[in-house]
């Protein structure tokens, strides 16, 4: 703590030595922020003030000032986003609850490329290893967006938009380290051809992170090591056409810490979790008359996932997407298009997980259309429909209707009605699990362990009917707010069926060694989630910038089944207050306070459980000169993330199911442009 205090005080004291006037951050007024264009809601540029959706934009400057070293940390800035570090580089991220490592109701895009895995309809956040400095902005949509983006855009969409090669010319070198993040380095170089019609950049990165202590003592064995490399090329043609191609490679190695006890065998450390992957994406954009355009994008992804002896997935995925934007008369802005996805996999039988079909080739396709209609000067109605087809449940219809009313130039009231589906993933069709869960006492006989065997019988798509109402306001040149009320009604979500449970003792000779518990997992649960979100951006003074967000959520489960997926992992309240002070053009100091309510966790999955906790982060950035910047970051200074694990039921019985927490951490970073 002495070292942390000394370094943080040093970071603040650096402001004394910089004598320039307050920075350009405050030259960018909140009035300008309301005019920021977003593209994710309708696959076309729209001013934020006019969008009939709950949208939050995280800029490159926000990322730089946050001191964050990973995408999930940055996403905490957006209201309604639940981002929780599980251990090491493992994260649980979702929107409006349901956050687990295998969250499956959130669609993640990288420059419009669909990044979710068909294995479980989600993403592994440790696979995103491209440099944070290459991100232009992140658009976060809270609520359904499936009418444009298709199945899986259930609770929201996160679109990570990287900078063009033109914006990353020259060189950049980043080096840093800390007691949690270990040591890391990134290097990037950008150039162009003789006439400037083709520009490029390449990058490489490496990180070796430290292992943390387990909750109840000992080594948590969650150290990780990453390597990544990639490129982007942008070309500009005559006639308003342009194209870009990007590719990324990542390799992640991390210790696999969770203990799984099986009869007569205990795997205290079942091996190493490894991720290797390559992606390649190409896009062509042709500008058309009257402000329209035609876009064609193709993408390929290859991924290898191995979790010791517990799980393996080898996968190749190919995507093609086309959309066309045009005007029809004076009142109609129409966008339509379609896409196709082909995935081929190999999921071999392992100690804990096995598929009924170890290898399969699956395809899905869809078509959509959306019309934004200008009803009057201050009224806009948006109608959309997407039809998707998958091999498991056939056609899925996903309609959407949105209405916006400009009460005045400073206030926009909007509402939305949406119906969407989440098609079953490849992993959900015929997957089976086997792991230890408690003990059974057999009458006067001995107490023996249970082996819980989860049999997935899901054959239905999850359904969601969502209602949203929002008010986006500019109360003063220095104050904006965004308020949203929502109600999500889920049908056919995952649940355990207690009426079909079977107990089968496993007998060796005259002794019962363990009891098999066969528990069917079905898509027949129901759940209603109601909530409200409030965010505020405020410049109380020229050198101060405050951002506040508050989320309230309440779960009502109407299902008679044993447990409905997500019902135990929706925090009732989350609060975030981010204060940024920039007394000079060379310095910035940020304080970030967060509160997260209790998450009881899912049955048998202690890793999702948390007590309510608070977190305090402090960062300071200092520009030594125009091309050289130093930052110091202190995270979880009150040790709140570790308090979240205190006295969780059964945690001491299975201590390695809660392997680590992120302790008080301090890191330093040097960034140089040349």
C-alpha cells in the first residue's frame, strides 16, 4: 500500500510541472457529442440525438483516459453492461444481466464482422488481442438489434470499430507492467504507397501476466501469456469506391485452475487452457447517388480451443454479408440485405464434455429489410424485419418497430417494440456434461459423492419480446442525460427439469462408489426482466468532466422449473461514477467509483456468484512531450473485488471453483509515437 500511495501521489504531483492551458477535451462540447454519428443501429450513419435505441459510444479518448488494459474493462463505462473478471484473463460480459463466461445473448462485432462462436453463441474475451490504441470507438446497443444483425442480437450488440490505416500512420511503441497485468508490449507501424491511394498498418504484441492468490490461500494458478499480430490495408478507388482488408492472429496460454472432482480421481490442475486463432476480413464499399451505398463483406475465422482434458473445439467459420442503402422518395430511407454463415467443427469426447456428434458442418442464412419513414418534421417511424434460417429450428421471424419524437431540438423521446430469437448453438444440440456436485447419504450406509450428468435436450429457440421507452436530453451546453425504461419477457430459456431427474447408484462389488444424477436441461423456462437505466455527462467546469450511470433491474421468474438460466446472475443495481480532471494540456487525472449488487449465482456454478461490492480506480496520464506519454493506474484500491467472494455458501467446500480475485493492482505504461 505504501508503494501504491507513493506512486499515485507522484502521478498527481506531475500536474504541478505542466503549465499549458486546459486541454482540447473540453473544446469538444456535449452539444457536439449529441451529433456524433453511430452506424450499428441501422447499418447506416445516424446522429446519436436521432437514434430510437439505447446507444452509448465509447471513444478512443475515453479508452486512453480509462487506464484499462482489456476490452471488458472499457465496456464497464457503458450503462447496463455487466463486466466481471472471473480469474486471470477470463471475463463474464453481458448486457442487462445474464453475465457468465459463456454469455449467449450478446452479439459482438469487430468492424461489422460477426465474432461470436457457433459453439455456444458467445465470445471468449481473452481472444481479443488487437491493440487498444487501434480502436476508433465502441458502439454499445442495449436491447434487441436482431432485426438488422440477426439471431443472437438479443440483449444487445457491441460493435468494436477500429481506426482506418490512414489514422495510424507512423510508428507507435507501448510498454507497461504491473503486479496483476505482468509485463506487456505493443508495437505498430503504418505507411502508404506513393500516391496515397493504399495505406497500411501492422502490429505485434506480447504479454506475460502474473498468477494471483486463490481465495482461500495458495497459488490460484491463473497466470496467462498472450501473443498477437495483425494488419490492415485501406484502398481508395475512383468513383467513390473504397475497400479494406484486415487480419489478426492470437495465441493465448493460461493455467486452468478449476478443480473438477470425479470418482476416485481429483484433478487439482487439469492442464492448460489454450486459444489459437486467425481471422481475415475484407470489405468493399461503393458510394451511390443520393447518399446511398452498397457494401459487401466476407470474413474467415479459424479457432482452436483446448481446456486441458476437459474440453476441446476446433472450428472454421466463413461469413458473407451484403447490404444496400438507398432513398425512396423524400420520406423513406431503406436498408436491406442478407448474409450466410458456414461453420465446420470438431468437438472430440473429453473427460467432462461430449457431443452426440463429434464433428458437424452447419450453415445459416438470413435476409432483412428496414425502412426509416419521416412521418413529419419531428416524427420518425422505423419498421424492420429479419428472417433467419438455421439447421436446428428452421426459420425465425424477428420484427422491430421504433418511433422517435423530437420534442424540441434538445429532447428526443423514443419507443421500441421488438421480438427476437436466439437459435440453439451447435454446442447445445446434444452436448452432455459430467462433474462433481455434493454428496448423498444412502440410508445407514456411507456418504458417497454425486456425479452430476447434465443432459442437454434443448431443441427450441429462445424467444424475447422487448418493450423500451427512452428520453435523450441536452439540458444545457454542459449537461446531457439518457434515460431508458425496459421490459424483457423471455420464453423457452434454458432450465433444469426436476420432474425428469434420475438417481443411479454406481456399485463396485458390494460397495456403492458414487451416485449418478441425470438432470435434463431443457429450453422451456420463462423469465421477465424489468429495468431502468440512467446516464449523465456533465462539464461542471472547463477542466472537469463527470460521467454517471445507474442501472436498476428486477427479475420475475414465472417458470415452475428448477432453475431458469440467468435468474441468479442479474445484479439488482449497478452504479458508476467517472470523474476526469484535466488541469493542463499535459495531464489528466481520473477517478472511477463503481458499485455492483449481489449475484447469487447459478445452481452448481459458484464461479458466477458474487456478494455486493464497491471498487475504486484511480489513474493519471502525463504527456512529457508531444510524442511521449506516461500513465499510472491503480485499480480495485479498496480490495472490493475480493470482498465480493466473502462467505459465499459452499465456497470453502469447493475452494478452487472460486480460484482468484483481482487484488489491489498498480500498473505503469509508457507510450511513444514516432
